[in-house]
């Protein structure tokens, strides 16, 4: 199955549509098997995305998938456009022609239904002109209400690119920017006294392109968007838009999508973010790979702000999640995040201030371990990891049941592989995946506790190394 075939099939059926789900690359198999098993949907995958044909009536459920970052409707996929490398005008004309050629109705009506848009989807020219005047007035009202410069209101990208600051305050800044942007949108809508049904649709076009072309992304977006404006009489608004249309230009094909999510779904279960907060969709992928069963006790011994156990408690209510961290600030953040869940009646999670190398747990009581180790980049150092990883695995070999599985995420591949071989025989490696974490090719290691008995002291090699180090220090 490929995306072209999927589109052919969905185009022939009024009740079906093709969706694009994005996910951290390396974890595509997680939503792919959900599409197959839960939605009985034909699908195909490419790097960081899964395309699937679902029933239009399934969209609300698809939007609840815990493995998916963003979900879009696919409006068009075509191989028929060949771009020159020199003639920019000609190439942009081809994109304008594409905007006219797409059968928009099915996608737009489904978008309207899925996002609960109550405004005017197909305005007349007069409605468009009247709307332009109202929007202009609203922008100036907003400007004076906020008493801020227009550039600060309009250019949200500037807000995201706050100056270089330390990790902790940078994530705080990002949170503040996001909240500020949401507050501005709210205020903008409050200033607008029109009924929802009187508002003309506002839109923007975003273009992502790979390969070398005579035009840039912005030029392509402007050409495509300008044509859509001519066709539909929609108002262009880069910030306060209702509808976004994404033009994806790949080396050998072009596809157009309409996002159903304005903000990535990975943010939905965490309120207080920290410097290394892991996306809840990646946490879900790791947990799914660990494959919890009802009654399992699952540990995250280095939980940071609690993203893995919180995702686990929400997605696997039949299991119990024990989490902990050595850093009191991390515990505080986890507690705050857990408190935010009270409305969801989550009671299968607890958090402790502990040293993962010396867990306050009895032998052989844990079924699964799912954790995100310090990479030795933003958090910790490779030098610390060389001992932390060994001691952690050794302690886990004590508290985990025979055949228990552990899923670790790390970028420090050398230290992890060395640690597994150092405690030789207590765990066996069963799967390795490469996962993109913020541009880093990190690894997911799945290891399994063997039947070998836990020894009371660290294996010989580590002891020897430590002795040698002590000698040198003297
Ligand atoms: C990569 S972060 C975990 C981030 C977490 N998954 C999140 O989304 O917030 C690694 C965590 O390991 C913790 N840590 C480092 N050494 C530890 C130890 N010996 N015992 C317990 N926690 C430790 C750090 O404080 C840090 O919070």
C-alpha cells in the first residue's frame, strides 16, 4: 500500500478519508498498528508519518489516539508536477494550477465538522470585503488593549525564539510564550462582537519543501494561498487563522494537508514542563513497546517531571506506576503534574524522592521498567553515565522479576551498551530502535531480565575499574 493508492481508494468512497498522523520517527509502528487493529484501516508509513484511510465518522476517536502528535486530512497527493530548477514563475504557476485542480469540498466539510467551525466557509466577495475592514479594526483594538508593539502581537515566531537562556528558564519562557499567544487569541475573539455565524473564514498556507527548487517555501505558500483566496474569498491571517493548509513539496511529489490539530497532541497530559520533558506520544510509544498487562507494577526510576508514569497511568489504567527522581525539583514538578489529573480520577501512580541506584523496594517485585535516561548532553554527563547506567541496571536486576522487561531511552549509546555487557547475564538485549528526539538519533533499548540470580555485589569488572580509579586518585 502506498499513499497514492490510499488516496485513490478514499476518493472513491464518500464516507472515507485519508489522514496523515505524525509521530517521532522510529516509532511509526505504534500508530500504524493502532490504525490497523483499532480502526481496521489500510495504511502506509513514511519517516515520522503514518497515512491511513479511516471512516469520516471515526475522526473524533482518531483524535484521541495517544501515539499521534498531529493529525491532518490529506486533500491531494500528486506526482504530476515536475518543477524546473530555473524557471521560478513557471513553477509557481504550476502550484496555482494545483490549487484550482483540487476537489476541496469533501476535505473542507470534514474539517468544518471535526473542528466545530461555525463561520462562513464559502463567503461572497462582499462578505470578504466587509470582513477585511472588521479584522483591521479588531487588530488595532487589540494593539491598544495590549499596549504592545504590532510586531509582538503579529509575529509569534519572535516570541518562540527568545534569547539564549539557561535550559530551565528557556522551557519556562516557551510556556509563557504559548500562554501569551493563547491569551492574545482569546482577547482577539472577545473583542470581536460578531456572531460566530457572521465570521468569514481566516486562513494561512504553510509550505514545507525538500529538494532544490527555484522558489522558496514562502513564495510557494504565497502563490498557493493567493489562488485559494481568489477561489474562496477567505481572509488571510497568519496568526488568528481558523484554517491552515499545508503544502508539502517533496523531491518527486506534492501533497496537501489540512491539519485538524492546532497544537501538537503530545502536550495534552503535562501542565508543568521541564528542560527535558519527553513528549507524551513518545512516552506512550515506549510504554506500548514494553507491553503492560493488567496488574503489572511498572517503574520509572528517573522520572523527571513524570511524563512517562503519567502517560502510563492515563493509558494503562490496569497497571500501577511507581516513579521517582533524585532531584527534589523534579519530584515537585511530577506532583504538580499529577495534581492536574485529579479531574481524570487517576489513582494508579505514586512518586518518591529516591536514588535509582538504591531503590527502597524489595527483590523481584517489579514487572516492567520504562525510563528516559540522562543523555549526557542537556542532563548529566557521559562520565557520570558510565557509572550511573551500570549501577542502575544492577539495582534493577535486583528489584525486577525474572522475564521482566525494561525499555530505556538514551543518546549515550556507548555507555548503555557497555553497562549491559558489564552486568553480563542479568539482562539480555531483545530490541533496539532508533528514535528521533529533538533532532538527535537516540536509541530505544528493550532488555529482558534473565533467570540468572542477582549477586549481592557489583560484578567483578566494575569493582576492578573502581579499585584502579581509587588507586590513581591517591
Ligand atoms: C532525562 S531526565 C528524565 C526526564 C523525564 N522523562 C521527563 O519527561 O521529565 C533524567 C532524570 O534522571 C534524574 N536522575 C539522575 N540521576 C538519578 C539518580 N541517581 N536517581 C534518580 N534520578 C536520577 C535526573 O534528576 C533527571 O530528572
